[in-house]
């Protein structure tokens, strides 16, 4: 076991940091003995129990789930490292690269989330402003409709007054025309009566001529 610890220390200088061996009262883990199927099933049940007992989220970003998977991956690295040190070191590097990629994606997610929240905040402010503007336009539209209704009422009243005045004027013209026609007719009768009278009494015309001389 001391050779294993020394080999791990040497690989740390050459490749990358490997998960430390876990020391328990029963010894160091992992051991070099081949694991049995029952132990794998127990490990699976323990893995699922840890996920459930620590309330790990099944989807999305979950630090608890990430930590449990990291511990499981570290155990796999230890198992591989016991058989093939170089393969274990490469697998550890793959683990580190995967962890770095996840961290980058998490940073990108958080940055994007902040931007989205800022956009949502700006959109909410714009929505409030647009609602206020919409309410103002609704009030203005209501006032314009009221003014239009008053204008239509005034226009209708003016139209009625105009028709009434036109009817009064037409009636007066008709009455004046009838009156003038009646006067003309009376004058014509008077002239005709005078002419007939002069015709029947020619001496009147002679007297008028004498008076003129």
C-alpha cells in the first residue's frame, strides 16, 4: 500500500491530481481485490440512497447531485489507477477537463440568467410604461369620442336650423310671389276697368286733353 501511495504522489507531479485514498478502520480504499456483484448492487443502492436522502434534484443545476457524482467518479479513478496508473492519470485529467467544462457552462448559464433577468426587468418596466401610455391613449380616445359626439350633435342641430330657415325663406318667397301676383292681377283688372270706362265715356279723355292744353 505504501508503494501505491508513493506511485500516486509521483503521478501527481507528472499528470494531474488524483483522488486521495480513503483510510478507514478496515484499511485503505479502494482495495486491490476484485469487487463482487453484490457489492456493486449495494454500491448502486447506496448511490441512489445518497441522492434521495440529500434531496438532490433530478434535473437542472444541483450542487448535491454534482458532489455525489464527483465522489463516484473519483472512486472510479482510484479503481482504474490501481490496475493501470497511466490510464488512471489520464482518466483523472478527463475528470478535470469535464469539471472545467461544467464550470464554464455553469458560468455561462449564470451570466445568461443574469442577462435574461435584466431583460425581464427592462421588459417589465417597458410593460408598465406601455400600460400607462395605453391608459392615457384610452382616456384621450374617450375624450375625442365625446368631442366628436358633441360636434355631430351641433352639426345635426345646425343642419336642422338650416333646413328650417330654408323652409321659412321658401315659404316667404312663395307668399311674396303670390301677393305680388295678386297685386299685379288687381292692377291689370283696374287698368282694364279704366280702359273700358274711357272707352265707354270718350268725353272724359277730351276733358283731360283740354286740361293739358
